[in-house]
C-alpha cells in the first residue's frame, strides 16, 4: 500500500518508518527544505532509540520517501495521515491551526478515493471541521472518507509501541475506510477497537488524563507520607499489587512533563468547560503536578539551610523522561529557573538533551559528564532517571562535591546505602 504522513515529528516519523519497514511505500511531507534534505540522507531531527537505523534502511530501499510536495505524495496514496503538532494555547485549548492548514492542502490534491486519517491529538469535533475544509477545496471528482487513529506512543519506546501496541483505535463511520485501515494495520499485533470518530478523538485525551491522574495521586500520597512518617513508596507498592489498580505510573517524583500529559490534561479541561462541565478532578491533577515541581525547590532550600543565593547546585537530567531528548514541559525547566531566580549557580548534565536544553536555558553551566557537573557543588538534584545516573560511582561523587547532599527527585537510589556513604539524602515520599 502507498500511504502518506504529513509531519515528521515523534509520531509521524516513527509511524511512517515502521509502516515502510513492513513493506509499504511511505511518503513523508515536511515544510522545511533543510529537514527534508537531511531526512533523505537518513539524518533524523529527533532522538529515539532504533529510529535512525530503520529510517536509513528504508530510505536506502526506497520505501521511505521525503518530500515538500503535496502533489507528489497525495495523488499516489490510498491513506493520508495528518500527524502534526497541536500545542496548547495559553488558555489550555489545543491549537489546531496547523491541522486545518494541512487538511486544506491535502484536500486540494486529492485524486480518486482516499482515506484521510487524523493521527494528531485533537478535541472532539475537530474531524467535522476537517471534513468541511476538505469538502470546500477538493477536486469535484475526488472522494474521501475520514478516520481518527490516535497514537499512544511512549518516547524512548516508540518503535516497540508502534509494532506491539496495547490497542489500535480506529474511528470512522465508513465501512470502506475501516476495511482499508484494518488491512494496513494487519501486520501489527494490537487489539483493534472500532469506534465512531468522536469516540476515537476522546479516547486519547481520556487515556493521558487518567495516567496523569495516577502520577498526581502518587505525588499526593508521597506528600502525605512525608508529613505522617509513612514510607510513600511502600504505600504505593502495596496498592499497586491490587490488580484493579496496577503499579504502572504510581511512582512519585518531580512531576510529569513531555509533549502529551500536560497538554492533553489542559485540553481536556478546556473541552469540558466548552461543554458545560467543570472537570474538577483534572484541575486538581494539574495543581498537584505543579506542587510536585515546587516541592523540589522547597526541599532544596531546606537542605541548604534556606540559603540558596550563590550556592552551586548540580542538576542531573533535563529531558522530561529518560531515553528521549524531548524538553517539552520538562519539570527541569521551572525547577532550574526557580533556583536560578533565587540566585543559585546551576551546573547541569543530560546524556542526550543538552543541545535542546541550550535553546531553553541561559546563565547555567552545561557539563560534559555527571562527574564534571557535580564537582564543587553543594547539592545534587536528580530530575531524570537515566540509567547511567543509577550507576554513578557515588564514592567519587562524594569526594567531588563541596557538600555531599542528594535530592533524589526520581527515587533512583537506596536511601540507606547513600546515607551509609556519608551523604545527606532526601527523596520523594520517603
């Protein structure tokens, strides 16, 4: 099958590469000549384990094709995916301008019958607008059906998630489109959930909001545990064995971030307001997440005897999670900016995200490795649970630091072991 993806971000590029690897001819449309030229050479703009190899293999096999031309790609494709960003506006509403712009461009180039699929995360009702836009501009003889197939990829595990998803949600009112999309996804071993478009649109928001709720619940229990003397991690472990609850996303820490959870929680709150419902639960989820980030700053002040100004602090981990360079809504941003605003001198290291972080932060020192970052510092804060941080030689770290204090924002260390090495240690919920 010949298909097209409009957009080559985390979702578009990964999904396109996997479908090409499954034997399809896949076009990817971009809007920046430099990025398209780099992709044609197999140079990818994002970090995702294993993606570079798949892209290079399929570019070489001429199954994965990159272009700036809608005309070249759309007319030869049976299925066209919209996979562009929907960032938050200031009020939390999803910004759909790029989705609508792309829909018009696709509509003008339709030829024969095409299934147009929205893979971008969009509010309920968006596809109705997409249909209207395409109907206005499409050639008279061209026909199309719409579908919504939301993505559920985890950055750092996106290739595995594409090939082995928990479920494939296909929302459409057309049996013809449904059959084509089932055929396209047949090699992928996930359970297919067939719905109307509105249901598919809402499933993605509901999933991310629920996972965000579990994280905020874990952070609320962690806070209560600190206040009462309970071990928050044991509390969450204890409830996680309940099959009705499960232990995933019950890890307290410095808060959630990334391209999905913050944006989708805000968007679902906004969608609810538009439909006359105040989603108080999610408003509290968002509040608790902010408090989790604020708590890191409060603990840092306490560990430094409330004397932050001119103190040198090391932060290990900048990306919102390990195995990605994504800095979108990363907890490191408000935490580092908050400490810097109080006059702290900040040294940082991240294995992958440094170049992206340099575009965000000013006035902080970027280091070549963790040991350079901890040298002569008075507090070490862990904000991303990269495996290499778990394996640090803490005896060496202690000798390098001016004051051996660790604020473990991701609970990666055993408190007793760290304290026995001579550190002052503070985790989350411990």
